[in-house]
C-alpha cells in the first residue's frame, strides 16, 4: 500500500539534486525534510526504510505519538507554530525548531533546554511576505530577536525559515526566497556568526527555493500524497 512512497522519495531527491547542480551548488547542500504531519507512523517508517532520516511535524501531539514508536536515529523537526505551554515537550522531543517568532519564545526555549540539559537547534521564522494570516517575525523585529538567540547558552541558532504564499507566482516566490537569504546574510555580518540554514520551499515551490539558496526544503505532499488520505483507510 505504501510502496509509492519509495518512488516519490526517489523522484524528489533526484529533483533536489538536479536543481542544486543547475544552480551551481552541491547536491548535498540541500537537505530534504519529509513533512509527515497527519500521516501515520507506517508512512514515516516506509520513508525511513528507504533511507530518509529527517522528518517534520506541525503538532506536539503527533510527535508524542510518533517519536517513541519510531527509530531513535530519526532527526525530528518541529515546523508548526509553537505555543509557550508546549515548549517543554518540544525540547524533549525534537532536534530542530523552525518556527520561533518572538524573543519571549527564544528565552523560554533556552531556559527549558538548560533545565533539561539538552541543546536544541533553532531557526527564526520570518514573515517575509507580510501576510496577516502567517506567523513569523516582521523584518523590523528580526535583528533584535536574532541577537537574543545568538546569545543563548542552551540553543544553537542556525538560521531562518519562511513560508511563501500558496498562490504566489514564480516572480513573487523568487523575491521572497531571495529576501530571506539577504536577511540571513545581513545577520551573519551584524552578529559575526554563521547561520548555515535557510528553511524555505515546499512541494509546490521547492525548486525555486533551491535556486535562491534554500538548505532545507520541507516536502510532504510530493512524498506522502494528499493530506489525510492515508488516515481515511
């Protein structure tokens, strides 16, 4: 039933490699994050058995079910909005948090990570498009939040994340993804640190994101199929 995942995964990895090469980048400079939200553990395991090791989830509730029941060497990424009251669980369960959008949240994650004696890699989510419906830091608040993140002792600030509008045309997508890279480059100079990760691009636009510098592409539908499809069976 899940054999199609192997074919889809191979196709996506091939497209990532081809796009990276055509953009004068090394194929291994782009990491595939398989977004497994709403899909059962069996789907994750199928992708895992095909060699995939990095998976993204939106909700702590799903992570609480999947993490204990799947192989220990999976690298888990939280890509959905993180509420303050879920920080402790997030720190316990994941390796990366992509969706940090306030100084308050940065400080809370740092404090709880210290209490748990664990280091967590974090990315700041930036609302480049300016959509009211999207989470993320506005550009005027990014520098201060980045400074706070860079000074924390128990988190590793590794880069930035953004989500593009679902209905944007290619030119708009290029501008949004290029803008995130520009903001990353500015922060590296201001803070005098390396921020290697740019998490941007999903199933519909990841090739454009790679062309503009993405190092992590978050792909679900192109691997697992339509959302909730498997859960109906």
